[in-house]
C-alpha cells in the first residue's frame, strides 16, 4: 500500500468517525423512568406492556418542591458528547385531569436538596398539552395538544408549566451526570426521559423508537393568512393559551385569554400576581392592532381560595384592588367580560354552579354578599360589579357573558331582564353569549336566531364569546363530516345575524378544552380539518353590509379566483355590478335585475380588484376580489 493510499484511508476514517459522532449526538439519550433509584413514595408499575413510575396515591403534595428524599428519583445519565441538551418526558395524565398533571425536575445536574424551591422546576398543567404518537410528522417542540389518558411527549426545556424551563449543559470532561425527578401530584405516570441535543428536532415516533432527530423541523402545513374576517364589519377571534398560539395571527383578528385573565390564575396566592400569560395575550393584541377582550373579572369559579374566608369589607377591598391592578396594567383593553355566568354560577359557597355545589375551597370566591347579594333588584351584586368596572375602565366596552341563553327562550328572557337592569343604569355596552357545543347541539337554527333577536332588543351589540363545535361520532372517533355539517348548520345563523358584531372561537387546535370531543379545527401538524376549510371560505366570501341598522349578505366566491370565474349570491336587490382595477379603471360593468345569483367568467389579469354592487336605493356594497 503506497503512502497516498494510506493517507486517503486515514482521511476517510476520520470523516467516518466524525459522521458517527454527529449521528450519535443527534440520537436521543434515553433513560427509562423506572431505571433510576426510586424514593420510597414512588412505585414502578406495568400496564399494557409499558413499565412506568407513579407516585403513591396517599403521598402529600408539596407546593414548590418534592419536600423529602422519599419523593425523589435519582438517575445516572451518560451523554455521547459535550453540549446543550433539552429534556423530554413521556407521560400520561390520569383521569382527574388538572389534579393529576404535575411533577418537578431538578434545575441542573447533581444532587439537590428536596425541600429547596430554588433547586426545582415545577411542571404543571400537563392535562391538555403534549404530543401523542398519533400526532404525525410534527416536532415535539412546543406545547402540543394531547389530552388525558394517553402516553404523550413533551419538550420540558421549552414548556413553561409554572416556572421558566431550562436546558442542560454537559461539559467535555463530565459526560456522566446525576439527574433528579421529584413528585408533586399523584395520578401522573412517567414512562421515560430523553435528553436530546438542543437544536435537534424529534418527532414522537423518533422519540418512541430512540431514533436520530434532525437539524431541521419536519415539514408541516403552514397557513398563509390573512385573518378570516380581515376587512369585515365584525371580528372572528380566538382564545389565547399555549396550545392555541401557533399561527394565531393567520386566522384571527381578536383575542381573548382562555384562563390567564381569571382572578384565580393571576392571584392564586394573596398579593403575589402572575401576569405572564395575560401580558402575552395583551401584547399580541397591541402588536397586531386587534381587540383584546378581558375574560373575566367576576365569576363563581376559578377564583382565589384565600378570598373566601375574608370579611365582606375585606373582600370588597380586594375586589377593588383586583380591578385597579388590571386597569393600570392594561390601559388599552377594548372589551371586558365584567361578570361571567351570572345566571348559572354565583360567587357564593352553598350555591350550585356549573361544576356542582360550590363548597368551601372550590374556587367560587364566596364574595356574593360583599357585592350586595340579591338586594332590591335581585341582581345587586352584578350591578355593583359593573358600577366598579365603569369606574376603573371608563374607556372599555363592558360586557356580561353567559351560556344557555340562546338555546332556551326562558333563559333568554331572564338574561334580557338582567341586561335591561344594567342598560337602565348605563353600565353595560355589550352582551356575551357563549355558544358551546353542549348548548347548541340539537337546537334548531331558527330557535337560535329568534333568541338572538330577543336579546338584541335591549339595543346592545351581541358577541358569541366561546364558540366550539364537536367533531366526533357516537363512538368518540374523529368525524370531519359531523363537524362540518354542524358548522354549516349553526355558524351562518350566528355570523349573519344583524345583532352579532363578533364571534370568538374557544380554541382551534388540539389542547382545546374539548379535545376529547374533537372540537378542534386544525390538527397537531397544522393541517386543516374539513370544517375549518369551509369556515375560512365562508367568512371570506360572505359580504356583510350594514344598511339602515340591518345587515344584508352577499356572497362572492371563490375568492381568490384562479381563472376569472366567480359567483355572487344574495343579489336580489342589486341593480348594477361594476369591477374596477387598482388604478380605478372599470374593467367590467353590467346591469342586474332582481337576480338571486350571478355567475361570471371574465378575462381578468392577475391582481387585486374591487367589486362594486349598487342596490335599488343607490347604496353601495364593495368587496375585494383577488385574481391569481
């Protein structure tokens, strides 16, 4: 063998070694959860072929740390090379949901003091996040949206479950490290842990199989926008929470915090305010120039536990402080749901709310009497709440919000009575109607429309505040056809009603509060379900116009059009059609004579056009048309 051949083989060997090293560092470092040294409060169990660890059901929850060594698992982990690593976990949340969904991990390598808060990261609220094996070709990178009762992956180094997450640094001379987990709530099962090099993307399938990740994320569907209701006289908004954040701006032009604005979320501990998620929601609205709606100031659920036992005077003082703190932090709030579910969920222990009896410690607030109770009007506590809100938020649109009020005529009349009491005192500016699937299912669209008209008689704009529509069959299997049919049955009634000025979807991705019922519209890999495709087309092509206080509808579709073909419906009162280009030049014009629909095929160059429709009384309807 000559010298050149020897050098070439040596070079190839070095290249091969380098490739193997890179591949090794792209592969996940797997640690079976039961493979560590378990504290005595931990159990190792096996079910359906999966061996996992879980905490003893009788063990006591410690607030910010494991508390004792009995609640800690110690692992010895050897890494293939130096660098920064993200921590992944495969977990399963038990049937109690939010009461089965938290644990701790050490905030660095080494042995930590089990009762020292500064050594531990709290991971909470896992019941509606994560990526199941069925999530498809999607990176385990953000929150995901898998629910309870399924094995699912999370990148703990990128998920804020109560405290800021961390990645882990491995030094070249210390490739074997001690790592620790700590117990918090029982009912959470942990199958395995994985350390993956920071910057490497892993799908659930790759983590399941221990396969190499990739330096580039998997290719997923990316929506192009703009928001569905952009340019419309009413908004179509969405709810803001970690699972709902991806591509929010591509679809929605109004935002409501899902749980971050509830008093119990902000001030769970007295005088310790957690504004982080609410700040994020408000910043999104300010950054994009869209309405921010605060949900919610007063409610008979998800309120601070500590306020329940205060005196009436102290409770009222705390309510004033709560209102003032929100007003000072968020000066540009567009809308505020001042009182939520006044008809259904009193802030009073001993009453029955939508989750059953309001017992001490249930989060009902128990400040009903501090606000005046029923009083002379029967609703003094609501009137006091709105009086305070008008004082602290003089420039915001004050709203009341409730459910079951357009599906039942008696409830609609009762709600109208309360609205009229507030209207007479100039305290309410808008009426919220929730619109969840469990309310509207099986209710004729004509009933929904009639009750909307009843509520609109108060003279205040109506808002559908929490719309969702399920998408599963009787066996709880996803069924796009069922969801599509229900959207087509319900949404046009709500969207085109002249009293309705905006609709907010209560989630659109997995992690939706009704994920188990299939109410989400986009899948974990961002692809759009059939109902979502229809919804976007319907909203974008339905032209809404206010005329003499009433809305008329004309639909223009498809829009965009690829070949100059498009149709108009709802044109019975249109006398003239005119299309102008961006320079204001008329490119097409024709008379219409009480035609309910018009089909057009025009030779139009690519670009943006304005369709102008003249009505019998001379008023004008305009809509943009994009030719691709």
